[in-house]
C-alpha cells in the first residue's frame, strides 16, 4: 500500500475523510494524493484548494491533482488504477461532484470498480484521526465474505493491530448454531495466527435486531477500531455491491469501514 487517495469536491463533508486518510498515510508510510474530477478547463481555484488541503495534512510530499475530463466515479477509479497498491479513502456523502450520495452513486460505483480496498467514512464517523486499537473483520461463513481476510491480514501487519474476527450467528433469517459458528471462526483464526498475528474470535448470538446493528454495537465497545467487511456474502451479512448490511454499517458507524470487493465478483 504505497498511495492513499482521497477524492474531494470542495465540501466540508468530503473533507471529513482527511483525518482518516492522513492517519493511514502516516501509519503505512504511503504517499497522500487529494484528487477531484472536472470537465472545466480552468480550475485554478480547485488547484489552490487541493494544494492548501495537501499542505495542511501534515504528510510530507502530499499533493493535489485534478482528473480531466471525467465524471467522479470513473475518474476516481481510473486514477486509482494508475497507482499500484493504492488505497481509496472517501466519505459516503458530500456536496456535489465527488460524493453527493448516501452509499449510492459515486461511492457504489467506486467500490464496484476499484481493484483495491476502499475505506469509507460515513456521516456519523468520529471527527479527527482514528485511534487504531484493532481491526474488526466481519464474516458470515461464506467464501465471499471471507475473501476480505487476506486484506485484513496485510492491513493488520502494516498497521500493527490485532484482529477481532466477528460473526453474527444468523443467516438467511434463521438461527446459525453458535457452536458451529465458533468452530468455523476458530479455524479461520488459526490460519491468521500462523504468522504471529493476535486474533480474537467473537460470535454474537442471534436474536431480535438487525445484524448490522449488532455488529455496530460490538464495534462501539472499542474507542478505536477499523471495521472490515467484504462487499459480497450470503444472506445474513452481505449481498450486492453495497448490500443492506454493509450499507447500514457504513451509514451509521462511528468508525471508518474498510470494504473490499472479492476477486471474481461482478462489477
């Protein structure tokens, strides 16, 4: 992970991704690039704005760049594709060009098309840099949901964070035996621990309430956490590009959310 890319549109909403992006760039020792898209030939004002935000980030060598001529979603994705091992960090709501959405439009398009992971900062995310204590990896027992684990392993190694492997004992609207769920997560954790990582296993009992709300309540137990979730999974946890659970998690989380599209899924 050599570059952290932050799409901006001049709004305070989009800028709320900057503290998380700066923290990631610092922890990963990565370059920081602040980008916007436009069809306007004369964008001197935006160039000055990006330069000011780059200077204020506190990251040495941070730069602002304008992608022309592009619509936001395609422009951001194409820019990221031109940077090897890039990480996109963006808000899920904004002012106009880049993030005028609530998990639809631009963010959904970027997640669908991005080759690498995307960190989404929702409207309820805490202000300021996150205090990283752990990575909470959410899985549901399906192979697509578990496809995020290699990414989680890499990030845990680079950020020097322990992993909390979490599932809700529910899928397809029916109870999932807690013992079976714990056994499956324990097996997954053993593989992650093989390289010396610290991994905890948590099975949240199935009962009344949304799966997403139960995951969020678990994350709130920690003052600092990065939630990690794949964009495809089976019934109870994840579905579609940004399914109902991951949408709810990002929209209501006070923590940044790392989303990753498993290889081979449709774009």
